[in-house]
C-alpha cells in the first residue's frame, strides 16, 4: 500500500542534508534613510481630510518657487534612532474642522503606513499648525503660487 505524501510546505520547513538552510548563514540588515520615512508620511497625510497642505519653512518655500512638481517630503521632518521613528509635520489645516481629530487620524495613519512599509515603529509625531484656511482661501493661495511660478520663468 502507498504511503500518503507529505504536503510540500511541511517538507520545505525542515532543512535537511540535501537542502541546507541558506538564510541561516546570511547576515541581514535593512536600513532606511530619513527621506524615505518623510516620503511615506507626506504621501499618507495628503490623503487625510482636513489637511490642506504640508508646508516647509522659509527655505523650503524659496526652493519651491523653482520647482514644478510637488515634493511629498515638504513640511515633513523625520528622524530614525535605533529603529524608532520621530516625525514632525508643519501643516495648514482646513478651517472649521477639528484639529485634534485630524491630528489623531494623521498619527494613526502615519504609524500604520510607516510600520507596514518599513517594519519601524513611530514613537513620536508632532504637528505644528501654521495656518487654518477655508478651501476657497486655500484654492486662491494655490492659484497665486502657480502665477508666481509662471512669472519667475
């Protein structure tokens, strides 16, 4: 009588003399630059209702005058220290919305996104709100910025 076959995945789990476990001999290290974390946080925040814009300081605004594409790291500063991440955001929020609710959703989403994509844990998020604008005020500001960029070309 034939013996039943073992499932293939069970056989693969147990290294034997014919199939040595090559991964056991590999030293592994995965590192991320601060810019990668800033990009993840910036992209995540752009999907949160009530956050109109992440805005950098004066130097960032000056540099933006000479750039056409949006920088996903603008207004985001990240620091990785011993596998723990600290993030600081400079944001313009929508007038009339709850800043504490927006902040709670922001921290939750950033922590999840960073952990999912990197395996790192976010231990601190700080948000500096530089302005509150209605959507109409923000749209006017965006149009004025585009006009300034065209005038400088």
